[in-house]
C-alpha cells in the first residue's frame, strides 16, 4: 500500500475542510483498505471520520434518520427499522458476513466500489479503475455483469444489497458539502450510470461527506421481501437481487415498489412494472406479467443471458414472498 | 487372520486434539509466525502477460523507496545451481526456473522480488516495478485446446470394445469440470535463514518437511543434513503443500542476496496462481449393460489441463477400473498444455474427477434400464477382488456402506421416477454415488523419548495439516503401550525428527501407525532389557506379552509383577530412554489389494423459478478399516463432503481466454461452500479392521469423503428435476436453463 498519513478530525467541519481529491474518508475501512492494499485506491491522506459522524437512528417528523456512522449490523437489528422499514434490515442481512457488517458503516455501504474482477486486477483493463484503459469484462467474463443501463465503457454492477432496499423506499442521502451546509440527494439520483465517465460511481459532489440517510414514512412494512440469488448461500454478491414491497388493500395492490441489484451500475428501479401492478390483484398471474415487463427492459450481454430468466423468477418469488411475509 | 495380529479393543479416546490448545491460544506457530531477529520481508511481482518474454524490467522506482534492500530479477539474482544445468533441474523435480529465465509461461509468474525492511515497504515498492514484454499468443482455453490433443491408452485394456457393441443398454455422455483451487486458510510462506554458505533453516508451510529438504538440497546443491525444515503447525493443505513452490527457492535466494533472514508469504491473490489447482477436465464415458443391468463394458476417456512448463497428469480414469466389475474396459487419457500455472494434486485427485463422470453415467444408465440406481450399483460392485490386478481386496465393505447409507437416508421412501416430488415451488430428489481411493502406505520412522516419570514423547518428521495425525498417533501409542493419553506428547513437522513421507493421498495415518506401533514395540523391548537385569525371566519377553502402565512394566510370564519405571531409571542411572524404529509396507502388498470406500447419499431441493439448489441432507458412510479416532475421522469426511458440495455447486476458478488468465483472486468471489450451503454431514463408518494393511488396521480417510460426492448431488438434482447436469459447477443459471 502506498504510504499515507492518518488524520482524525473531530467535527464535520474539520472533516470537509481537510478533504481534498487525494484524500479519502475512512469509515469502517472494509472496502477502502482492501482497495488500498491492492493499489487500486492510493490516497495520500486518510481522514478517520468515525468520531465525527452520528451513530444514531432517530424517528423524525417525516420518517427516519439513520446516522452515516451507524454500523450495518446495528441498523439491521434496530427496533425502529425492524418495525417500520423491515426491508432495510432484510437487505442488510443478505450482505457480506457478520464480521464485515459489524464494521461496515451506512455511508460506506453506499460508496462501496464494484466487485467486477477486472476492476480488482490492476493488470487488466478497466475504465472504472483507469479511465481510457478499456472494459475488460465486455470481451471477457460477464457472468456478474450488468443487463441494463450498461454501455461499452463499463458493464460493472453496483454490489450493495442495502442500497436496493433504500432505492425501493425512496430514501434521501444527506450530505455536507465544502461549505459545510446540509443538503440532500434523492436516492434515485445518488448513484449514476457509467455514461462516459464510469470512473465515477455516483453524484456525490467532490469532497462532500455523507452525514445521514433518511427514509420517508411508508406503508410497506407489512408486505415486503428481499430476495438475493447468488452462487452460494452466504458471503457472495448477488447474481440478481430483488427488493419488493406492496401496499395492499385486501387483495388489491395500492402501490408497488420493485428494485434490483446485480443488474446495473446503480440500484435499479422497475418503474414500469410498479405502474403495471398498481391497482391490480395481488396474484401470481399479475406477478408474472410484471416479471415479463421487467424482462423486456433488459439487454443482457454475451454470456449473462441467464440473468433474464433468473430475474423473472426472482421477481415472481419476491412478490409472492411479500404476501407471506 | 491377517498379517498384523494386534489387539483392537475399542478404547475410548479423549475428545479434542493434541495440538488444539496450542492452536487456539496462538502459542503454536505457523510458518510465517516465527519471530526471527533481523528478519526482512520479500514481496513477489507477477508477470502481467501469459506467454512471451521479458524485454526490460525497471526497478529504479522500487529501489528508491526507503527501506528497500534489493530487488531481484532474472538479471541479478544469485544463481540456483540446478538451474545452470537442465539435467540437474529435471532431477530436482522443480519445473519453473524461477527468476532464471526471461521466458513467461503464465500470468502471475514471478518476475521480480522486492526485499525490504518492512512488509509495507516491500509491498509498496513491488507496485512500482515496471516490466515490458514481448507478448506471444497464449493458450489458456481448455475447451478449444483439448480438441487438438490426441488421446492415448492408459492402463491395460480388458476384453474388447466390440464384445458389447450390441448391448441392450448403452449410454455415452461427456462430462466437464472447471478449474478449482485449494486455497487453504494458511497462505504458503517461507522464512529462509542461512548459516554461512552451506547451512539453511527453513520455516515453511508444506505437507512434508523431508520433501522440502530433498528438493532444496537438489536445487541448491547442499546436503540434506544441512537443511532444517520446520513445519510444526500447518493451516490446511488439500494437496497444495505436497509440492515445493517458487516461494521457497525465492526466499532462499533473497536471504542469500541480503545476507539476512527473509520472510516471503504469498498474498491471497497469489494463492490463486502460484500453488496449484485442480485442472479443468473433459471426460467421455460409454457404458453398456444387459437387460438385467449387469455391466458389460465401459470406455472412459479423460483429458485435463496442465501447464506448458510442467506436465502434470492425474489418473482420472483409474476409478473406472476399480469399483465395479467390467469384463470389457478401455481407459484413455491425455493432458492439455496451457499457459496457466502448474496444476497439482487436490483432495481426491483424479478419482474425484473420474467419479463424477463414472457415477453420473451409471445413474443415467439406471434410469434407461428403469432399475433402482442403488440396486444397479450393488449388483455390479467388485468387493471380492480388485478387477484390475485380480488380487483379493484385503477388505472392501463398499456394499455395506451402500446398505447402511440407504437406511440412513431412507432411500426406499423415494419415488423411483424423477421430477415427481414437489413441495411448493421446490422439487425434491435423492441421489447416490460411490467413491473409492487406494489405501496406500509408505515407510516411515518414529522415535520415543521416555522420561523418569513414565511420560513419553512420540515424534516423527511427518506434518499434521489439520487432519488429526498427531492425535491419532497418541491414540495408537496409548493402545499399544497402555500409558495414559495425558502422559503421551507428540512432536511433528521437523526435519530433524525421524524421517517420514509427506502427508498426502490419505496415507498419513496408515503410514505413521506402522512406525508408531514399531517404536512402541521397541520401547517395550528396551524396557524389558532393563527389566531383565532385575528379573532374568524378562530375557524371553515378546512385545505382545509385555504390558506397560503409567507406573511401570509388567510381563505375563513373570506373573504380571510390576517393575516401576522409577526403579529401572534409578537402578541404571538413566536420564531418558530413547528408541527409534521404522516400518513400511511389505509382502502383504503382493498378496492383497487395498482400498477405502465411501457411499454418498444426498437429498436436495431445487427451486423451479430460480434454479437454486439446497442440500437438505448428505449422508456419507465410509469403509476406512479400524477407526482410530471417530471424531477426527468424521471431521475429515465431513470436511471432504463439504468440499464436494463446493466442487459440485459453486467452485470455479474462471479462465478468461481473451486476457489469457484466471480472473478473480479472492475468497469473496471464489465460491467454496460455506456453512449455509451444507447441512450437518451425516457421517458413519463400517469400522471393521483391515488386518493386512498396517498394525493399526486403519485405512486412510482423507480423500474418499469427496470422491463421489459430486455425482451423488448431481444425481439428486436429476431425480428432483429430470435435468441432467454434466458440467460442474452446477450453478443456478445452469439448472434454470437446462432442459428436462
Ligand atoms: C468480503 C466482502 C463481502 C461483502 N459482501 C457484501 C454483500 O454481499 N452485500 C453488500 O451490500 N456489501 C458487501 N460488502 C461490502 C460492505 O458492505 C462494504 O465494504 C461496507 O459497507 C463499506 O463500509 P465501510 O464503512 O467499511 O466503508 P469504508 O471502506 O471505510 O469506505 C468506503 C468508501 O466510502 C467512503 N466514505 C465512507 N464514509 C463516508 C462518508 N460518511 N462520506 C463520504 N464518503 C465516505 C470512503 O472514503 C471510501 O471511499 C462486502 C465486503 C467484503 C469485504
């Protein structure tokens, strides 16, 4: 790893004013330190923000506010989250391992980098790691790659599980910029598609810090489910995952939410399918049709065509699981 | 009666392992954990191309980093004598002329070694070494290359292929398996310490200290006696520690160059390219049976990958020659040279791959014939004689393994037809398959040092890679001598101790049990010699009529009158009593064939919409002769079966033929099975002594637990879904896309 200096700011103000392009915030370190050891991320300075950011989960007028420094395992076990936003807990618990979740912060989870093997191997081309070097996966191994929203520049997917739930629940990312003023970004606009600059994963302004995540109150705590399909039952990233949530009136769907991981450069919402389900009866035939609508939106790559039927199956099962949840 | 007339009163063994305390408390040291004065650190730089030549290496930036002592490349490294001469190199059995050539054979091949005061300095500096290459076309695509390699006979043909060309039932299918890696928890590491020019100490992770000693002796032209190898604790191996890899000579070269002890530990990504793997394979099996299901003949063909610089062959078709009676049989094989690192033995090498094809093909045939796959196997088992040599099996209870396993999983409750049993969206299925492994034994030595208080230390150079060898030795010594377990210490993994072969191929306990029995006899005789000075009747004593206890020695013919150790030691003014003995296989190997066997039974559920496979139950019944320590033996089998689950459902080291390499080099992306993928493996043993194999009556148990596991699972998936999956690993996408 490249030598670096370590600083420990004590306020958010100090943290943002000390941040430059060549510096990095250090939260749980479960992603950043790995990337540094592999010479993928080479900051000259680390700003340890563990004593700067909130570790509180609070109820607010409009919903819930989760401090950026709350650990993934603490959020998953939190009473408020379990009763009002259980989808968040389900998704977190499908990610990583207990040891990693004990260290991983909420903000760090949003900012974790892709697990595309070409990104991780500095001797292979990757536009995300080294702009202009090409996309190694495109002509190589695409099994884990995207089936929607990709372009020849980059076919990587965002690896988070938590973010799929946050996307389905229209969370907001609360940030402090260089001016140390609090603003927020809607979740759907937080992560981005590769476009012409796949080296950027998201729209967090340069040197800004995430301070919290807010989720608005919602009626999805009764009928929701998170399904993650992967190559092994634990400690693996998603081939495809689905966060599904239904607001039901008897047998009728008042409102539906569907989002997926393992399919795109960002957490992916299936708005068309949601629209289709609105007002329909909650039954298998409608779930199947929703899955068909979703399948039509996809553009699998050479080598990951299987993700489409798998995704269809996952959508159906996740929606069915909402009814038995 | 067998060759070895030993008592086998089943004795209760204490729970736990002799090394448990030291491992749990961290006081037991793995290779890289030894703290040596003045040690410095080395980090490897790997080639970024798969085939070609180094044109230039720039180490200036790396050398500028503070703390860097030197950077070795093929231009400035100290000469390894054997690499100066091709014949010598061949004799050394070390095929990669590491840092002695500008040629590149595979991606990841060491091209430079940075040596620095700290690991951090070395690591960072290693990232600054730049190499320019002349790139050649690399061959890494096994599927493409194997078609161009001709296949040749392996082993003697039996009968003829024509004899059964009109058999009422014939099945012919191809089966494929992708590359799999060992990746034991402890990464390969070496600390090399020179003492002058001709003496060397190595703290090294391996499965055989004497093998390391011999190999390094030949490479560096130093007498073996001048090389000490320490591998007291080994954090797993699965076969990767049976060979000496480049980290050992590299650390030795580095230590010579900087004239200090050097520690070199591979990184986890390097573990994926530099220390072997189970090579990708293709197999074709044609099998025929008569109308009643009697096997008439088999053709088993196999090809697997190897590296361009090291031809490694594993006996994939061997298993077809052993388990069942095939009057007509032909086996053929070939290796396919590729620009990848060298493959090597990995748990159940060859047979584990072969069993997937053989036992899948038999299963396919059973559904063609509409005969219970269990019965079809039972009817054709060769449990009396080894069909290949014609020798009688010393013991072979595979039939009993099958019957017992069938009972445990309640085989008869299963619907004989595939794709019939559903629970919601899950399809349920049962599968069976057999595994077999030659029960080998080699020569080994052991010694005992007895103290005045009657406590003993039993020692040998053999390693214990986590298998429980040391614990088994203690159990056997207790059985032979009668001395309490807590008075028996075990010392292992040090080349200064009595010589022993590497621990591999399930031969460890079988081999060392002979040496332990022999040295126990030697101790009895030595004590009897001293006792005879006090009571002349001891002159005629034989080991079997001598009884030791914690307090002393007794002899049947002397009315079992006890002479205390204390008396012997003080009378003869002794500090310790030391004996050493060797034992190895003999005449019994001429008369008998030896095998361990296992029957696997599996119950799976397969999700119709997602392709997910869940293993509900996995039963493994093993014939491993006398079970010296049930807990340790069951632990071996259960670990192997979980390895089998990974092999079947998820393990694949992906090759990218565009970029000429393995891709992905971490355990988050390489999917070995985790606890959540495996049920509690239900292990049982036939536990009948093999009276001819060695004095303990125990046969090896390390491999059979994985051999056959894959087919049992794949067969269960077929029974559940009607989909026959012939390409491992059976990931959910393959299940989903397969046609029934
Ligand atoms: C083996 C393994 C398996 C995993 N499996 C999964 C999985 O299945 N599903 C899943 O969702 N995740 C998985 N993860 C990822 C894990 O969830 C992330 O590593 C973790 O959430 C990152 O959080 P952290 O606090 O450790 O972040 P760090 O590593 O400390 O930081 C990550 C990045 O975020 C930046 N950062 C951190 N906090 C802030 C802030 N407040 N404001 C601005 N920038 C900030 C850092 O500068 C850095 O760039 C896995 C990780 C590993 C190592």
